[in-house]
């Protein structure tokens, strides 16, 4: 352990006005609130003494002797510079904590110091040995030193000064422990030791008695002494332990505060907002603080493989090592990315810059605020539950000249298109995306190139839908974000019907899986309409389809049964109907350059008044003079003119003219089979 000491306040002052203070006082005591005051009379003190006092205050030392509180033996000495008590020019008081070395002065130890309260001069050149450290708090309260006049010493040269000894108060630490020998015993020629002890000064007599009692207890007490010391020292041991714990906590707190201050000087903070799937690049300036070339290493302690948290990646072509010259400035770049569903989360990421000795030079703190994805397109992928659906979607177009493939080989063309294609990443394992860049092989450098994306989606086998994100990046490193697509993948009800003829409206009844009533429904096609209906007392969707293109087709129908969305996919094949009238027409190639007219008879073959509608399958090359003939009597016939323009040569053109009634059901169909051939004569 160590030795603890408490030093009371010291007062140095000059008094000149009040005659009652024109004396030198020495007030001594051993308690924690004891004081030592030195007061000099300005008027009566000689000039040499005042100069000595001023010099002592500038360059002198205050020597404090430390004694053991239990035995009264010498423990060490402390030397406090008097300049530690200097106050600011306008300050009336000050308080300064200092750590001062505790030294063992051999001169004091060999001279047998009289204990606390004795005065023994200490020479700074005497042999001393450091034995510990004492923490003191020096305080000063006083007045400004008045100017010293030349006649102050001569006017009071004859003044008489005396020292007044002030007695200690009862209950102090070093009071008299017990009565000494009585005067009667001394007068009778009692013990010579008692007579010699009586002749000693009071403070030395009390200290001698205290030391004698201590030695008696140490030599004669035996086991009782050990028990007494254990009982008496329990409180002291506990107090020592508490003081050591408090000091340890103080040192730890001090070290923590110093470390926090040093850390704040090399810390740089950056705030950014990062959308899901769209990495953000942050940059921070860095200057080599050394006057010599140095190699710095960048570490990312916050980097984690957990994709549920934002991540920080170093963005540099030279890697994580940075070589800089003396005082050279550079930029440190990082890529912040996250793929979590939560938004408005504030997360702190760290990056450290270390020198070649592994010392921390710069701390970069990145405050990341998460945001939702930036959706560029929304696509719906549907199909039968458990099936795999493929969709090819146009992504973007760019000039073919950027590929630099005007005179390249097919292998170079394939490599160039692979380099410009984007890199897709999906958020679901049931979705795969592949990006392909295409270019016209005939006019490579002058035609536009384009990019398509093929999506492979597995439809969930359960009834609910699934949402997935597809992120597109410029490179495989996923640093530059291009677009984000949102996919709504859901199972649907599939229906297949027989062939539907062109030129007329065909109505189909589609059954839903839910048993509730259908609130509303609609079809995703310009050639079909959907309305709620009843089929055998069951809710159904009535779909009226009028195809205009021949071939296999798919129609999507949405039906809302309460709050539940039902998707129905209708697959059918559109075919040309059997004609009721057939005409074969052959024209020359020279005649095909001019409009070709043909009269089409329109007859009401029903027994009621009808309004007939006319249409054709050649919407670009064939036009009709009448698309609607109203109020046609039963058996009445009228004519419409069919005009053909821009027919290609060397091929057959089957032109159908459909005649429908008010219900848009075909009642007649004319087929004009046109052949353009240069070998045919008029």
C-alpha cells in the first residue's frame, strides 16, 4: 500500500495597517482542517526580509513532512513549489490538483524528527529517495502584495516582534494521550525518567509518550495485540480498499475521457440515405499526416456477411492499401448497400485507416438511414400453381456505335454484347433473371442495339401471391444501380376453350374458385370485355371475345370476390371461319400499284329488320365503303365497295369480309382470294 496524508491550508500574507496583525503567528494542528499561517508586518519588517519573502514566493518551496498516523514515525517528505500558489492577476482564489512525488529524506529520518508539529529545516540538496506519489489539491485565497517602500523598514526598525503559540483544540489527532508524572512525584525524587520527560517540551513529551505506548503494545500484547490490531485496523483496511477503488475508477474515467477526446480528433462523420438494392457511394478526404511517404491500410470492422443489415464495402481500383507521399491528399471511397425490408432505420457503420505500424490514423463513421426500393417497373407474372413461367421483357436501347463492332468478327460481337449487358440480381430464390444485349447483324454500327431480360418465375403452389425484386447493375460489382423491377407472382385459374372464329364476338362463361358474389371484373385486352354473370346459379364471369388476329392467344381476366382478387387466364385459338361466298381474283403486278375495287353484296337473310355491320381481316390494305348498313328489310340487298391497296407481289392474299348482325354474330362471310402475279394476263 501507500501512505496517505492530509495537509491543511497555508496562508502567506503581509499586513501593514492593523497594528494587532504586526506579529508573526504559527498555528499548528494535525487534523484534516489544520492550518499554518505566516503573517509579516510590512511597516516593522526590514526591507531585506520583505525581499527575502518575495524571492521565497517566486522560487522557494514548501516542505511538508508526512508521519504515520498510528505510530507517529517519519514516513516521507513533500516539496511543493511556491509558484504553484500563484494566482491570476484578477483572481481572489484558485484551486489546482497536482500529483507530487513523496520522497524519503535521509536527513529528516536520521535527525529523529519530533513528529507532527515540530519544525525541522529540509535542505533540497540532502539525499532523497522517491517512495511514492501524493495527490494534493492546492488552494489559495488572499490579497495583492502591496508595494514595498524604501522608508518602511527604517520607520519600524525598532519594532519588537514575537511569536505567539496557539494551542490545539481538544479532540485533535495528536492530543495528549494520558497524564504524565505528577509534580509531587518529581519533588520527592521520583523516577529519573519521569523527571527527564517532564523537562522536555510539551509537544515532544506527548509524542514520546505516544511512541512508548505504541512500542509496548507491539512487544507485549502478543495474541491480544494481533486481535486488537485486527479489530482496530479493520476500518482502516476497508477505508484503504475503498480509496484504492475510488482512485482506480478515477484513473479509468480519466483514461476514458482522454481516449474519447483523442478519438474525436481523428473521427469524421458522414450521413447518407440508402434505398434498398440501390448502393450509394460515399467519399471522405484523407491527408497523409506524416512528413514521409507512408502506406495506409483501410479496414472495415463493421463489415458483416449478414444481409439483414446494411454493409460497407471499400470502393477503389487499388484495393484496401493506399500509398501516399508526404502531406499528400487523397480520397477514400466506400459503397453502402442494404437489402432489408425495414425503412427509416438509423445504423452506424465504421471504417478505419491504419498506418504501416498498425496505428489508427482516421475513423470514418457513416450514419446510414435505410429507405424502401426505388421501383422503376411493376410486372405481374401469373400461371397455374406450381408451374414455371417465362417472360421476355424489353429493358433498354442504346446506340450500336458504342460497342465499337463495325468491323468485328462474330466472336468479338458476342463478347461486346456480353460486356454491355446489365447484371441482374433477384431478392427471391424462385426468380431468375438473364439479360441479353442484341444488335442488328447486318448494319452493326448504324442500327440501334437493345437489351432484353428473360424472367424465369416459379408460381407458388399455395394460394397467396409472392413479391420479388429484380435489381439491375451496370457491373458485376453491383456498385452502379440502373433500375429495380417489382414482380407480383401469383397463381391463377386457367381455362381453355375451343377455337374462336375471327370477325365475330364469342361469349364464354368462366368459373371462379371463390363461392362469393363477384363485385367487379375486367379483361386486360382491347378486344374483350368481362361482366359478372350467373352460370347454373353459380357466380361466373362472362367474357365476350372478338379476336382480330389469327393464332393462339391468352386473355387475363381479373375478378374481385369481396376483397379477394381472382385471376383467370383464358387460352384459345383464333381461326378463320368457313366462307359463305368465295371469289378468286388474279391481278398483274402493274395493276397492284393502283387501287383495286370490288363490289360486295350485303343481303338480309333473316325475317326481321336488321342493321348489319361489315369488317375485314386486312385492316391496313383493305377498306370498305360502308361499315354499317341500317334498316335493312328481310331479303333486301345492298352493295358495299371493297378497295385493295399496296398488296405484295408474288403471294396470295385471302381477304375476308365479315357481315354481322346487331348481336355481332356472323350471318355471312365473303372470301376474296387475291393473287398478284406478273405472268397473269388481263
